[in-house]
C-alpha cells in the first residue's frame, strides 16, 4: 500500500526529509504543528543524522525475504523482524531534540533498527536471553524443595542448624554459575550459525564505522525484540538512502512491502 501524505501545507511535504521520517500519516507525524524555528532545528537534526548513514541507506536490513542474521551462504527465510535501537554520539548538542532524542553525553542520536530474521535465529537469541535466569530459578526451586523435605532437612540440622540454609545458598550459586557456563557454551555453538551481535552484519559494520554503537548489548549478544511486522514508522524505516531523493516526488508516495 502506498503511503499518501495529505498535508500539502507542510514545509517538508514531498521532500526527502519526509521520506526519511517515514511517518505513517501526516496526523501521526512528529513534525506536525511545529513553528518555522523548530522546523529549522528539526532539519538540522535530520541533516546531521543523514551524514551518519551510509550512502545506500539501511533498508537492505529489512527489505529482504532472507534472514540477515544467518551466517554463511545458506540463509533462512524471513519470518520475523529483530528490532532494537542504536546510538551515536553525534550530533553533540545539549537540548532535547524533536525526534524524542535525549541529548546525553554519550548519545546524540538514536535510530530504530529492524533486521530480517528467521525462526532459527530468533530461537537462538531467545534461548541465550533466558537460559541463565531459568537455570538459576530451577536450581533455587530445587534447593528449596529438597530443604523442605523433612527426612533430608532434619539430619542436616542435626549436624549444624544453619546447614539447610547453606545448602540452599550453594544450590543458588550453582544455578548462577551453571547458567553462565551453559550460556557461554551455547554462545560458542550458536555464534557459528547466527550473528549474535548485530554489528557483525555488513550493513551495520558500515554503520559502526560511522560511529554507531549498541545501546542494549548484553555480554556480546545484542538485545533485540522480535516482531512479525515491520516498524510502522520512524527514521529510516522506509526505503530511502541517506541523502536527497533522486526525484522530489519519490518521497510523497513510498511503498510499504
Ligand atoms: Zn537466520
């Protein structure tokens, strides 16, 4: 379905700025009801971010039917979109931008990223996310259950009254350690099949060279959420490169899917 932007009064209407923002509609647009001064600042922001985007844009990450997270030549079929945000220290300014970008010392820009992903890669990511806390929880529960069984607890208490509590703590620690080790082993195994860090993907390696970094990385594994649907709107979530559109009207109707 082509997107039609009806507000022809908007100073960004039909411009490449509009294409880059890729808003769902004029009503939902972040630019709505901005005065001219604010509009200038917004354009400055967008221009600054455009300098941080590779020439070819980043749409190759999601405008594809094959998984971008699969390693090797055999790629899975795209069934999900792995989504996250990445940050850049540029542009370095203090105030809060109109795109909801918080100007902190570390982050000048935040960009939503979506990556075509197959079932297998998603499963690996989710397993790595949950394996450690689940292992810990199971060991804790096991310790608790064992220590609540009288024929086990009472002989221990006869040795020293605090022993059941100590055994429980040992179970918990074993769970923590076991979870970590298991996760590490899985990381090594999964890492051969899946890019566990999104910046290992070619397109994002180019982004890294332009100063982008991960906001929510967890021990070498990118933290992503999975969605069946593409992001509806947001900076560079549509099909556009970083700079000026080849023809101004290309921005008015951008096609989805
Ligand atoms: Zn995959």
